[in-house]
C-alpha cells in the first residue's frame, strides 16, 4: 500500500457537541492526506448537526450523513456502507487522534496488505492527565491458523479472571472495506453494548491475515465513558442476550471451534460484568456470579468503583437476594447512586459483612487488592475473588437462556 491508499474514517455522532470539534479537527489535521471523513449524525438534538455542516464546507474530504436516531450500530452501518476507502477505521465522536496516527497505520500496517490491522496501544484521557497504555501483543502479521492459534487467545487468558491483552474496540482496528461492510451488516441494531466485540469477531473469523502494529495515538476519553455506563437499562441486557445467541450460532459454523468458543465465552462474560450485571442476578443460580462462595442471602461489601463495581452495585439495588452494606475503593469517589458513598477500604473495619467482593477485572490488580485487604486485617475467608470455574457455558446458558 502506498500514498494512493484511500482511508475512510467513520465517526458516529450523537449529542456530543462539547467534544465534536476536537475530534473532527484531529482527523482533518492528519499528516496523511488521502482520507475521507464520514460524519454520521444519528439524529442529534444538540448542535452536532451544525458542527458537521461547518466542517463539510471547510474540507471537501468531509461527508455528512444525517439520519433518524437508531443507535450506535445503526450509525456505524450507515457510515461503513458509504465508505469508498481501501480500508476503514473508526473514531468515536467524543475521542480524538494524534496527527500521525493514519500515517503510521499506512506505513506500518497497510504495507503488509493484511485484511485487518490492530493498533496496539492507546491513551486514556482523564480530566487531569493522559495515560499511555501499551499492550503486549506481538507486532507481526498473523496468517491462516496463526490467527486462531496465537491471536484469539490474547482476547482473554482462560486460566485467570481476567487477563486481557487484545481489545475489541473497533477504533483499535483498521479493516478492508469489503470485509467490514459484509460483517458490520450482521450486527443486530438492538445490541447497545459490546457491539464492537460482535463486529470484530465476525471479521476475524473470516480474515486470512491480521497485522499487529504498535500505534498509541488514539485518545480515549474516560469521563465520557463513565457517564454512559451510569445509564444502564434493560435494553442493554436484551442486546447482550441477542449477541450471545447469534455469536454461538456463528462460531458453531467453523470447524475445530472448541477453543475459540471458550475464549469468546470468557470475553463475553467480561462484557456482561462490565455493562449488564443484572443478567447475573436473574437466573436460578444460588451464588453471586462469578463468586462461587458468595451464596444468596449474603451480606456483602463491594470493592471496586470501576465499570464492574458500578454495574454490580446498580444491579444489586434491584434484588433482595443480597444485602449490600458498603461500597469501597482505594480512594473516595463520587458515587453514581444517591444511596451509596464510595468509601476507602479502612471503613470495612467498621462494618458487618459476610464477604468483600473484589469487583475488579484485571487479575493482577485483583490480587493486589486481595493482599491489601489481608494486611488491613480482613479475614482471608471473607474475601471473595472471581472464580475461574464459574466461567462455564452451562452457567451462562442458565443466565441468558
């Protein structure tokens, strides 16, 4: 691939007026110039439509699609179908990219001719800092069976809860136009969370080659993400059940799919914990998934104010099967629920509980918290860590059937 390679950049947009200028300008200012920028206004009710129009007048590479609100999957489909590029990349409208991101992608990734290119690395933007997050994905081109044998296992290590190296986020992937168009169409519009996971897996199951490059020029806004995850609804759970059913059918079409099926089960489980924990409480299982020793009726303290902790607390508010007595984290944070203040772990010493549930996905961080709690004086028998043997297809079928 050369400077003649046309790159389509799809930007789904809905009511993100405060962030959109920075996002679009960062794409227009790319050092690699042979791009088309497809802004998909998904029925925004704020000033996004006029901002899109402004940039369409300023730069002939900008194309604007205005559509009735249909959700993120619907918006992505509209943008992908309109794309003319050799490859398509995605940028969320509340994020932004470094000036050389596409240049690096073309030189390092597209030169391989791979069907898909994974950009290993990103920058998490907090209110007061930007943190570069590098990953340990080996940078090379995976061909044929090496995709399933070497790349898929990096989505999650099935021996730990959880060790994740490879990410599903669509904005970390560049995909050849025909491959992405064909597979984006398969994603059900009703899938609200984990829609990236569905599309990336559909593409990977068909791809003949995948290149991995080091490129950390994507700025992922954390505060905006937190605001979204605070508005969980029953529609999220409906979408997860649809995804579960469709992916099982799709993976089942491939030969020797047993290991890939298990890896996807683990990846899907993590998505449920992140966004739709209520699913875990709706089944007849008699323990707090995936903590096997925490039985129904237990009084629990929840440790962790990240995505899993928030999802869990919101779901526990709606059930009488468990009593939540306190919510703690390493530092006091603003709580998304009026009933709960997020306290420091020291407050556990003043509470009566059966278990401290460590609601943290990263295996290494969870173990650090385990040691911290023991040093604090919490009995080891009262610390509940995620159980590997709870991540079982039969249990998931009971929760999602």
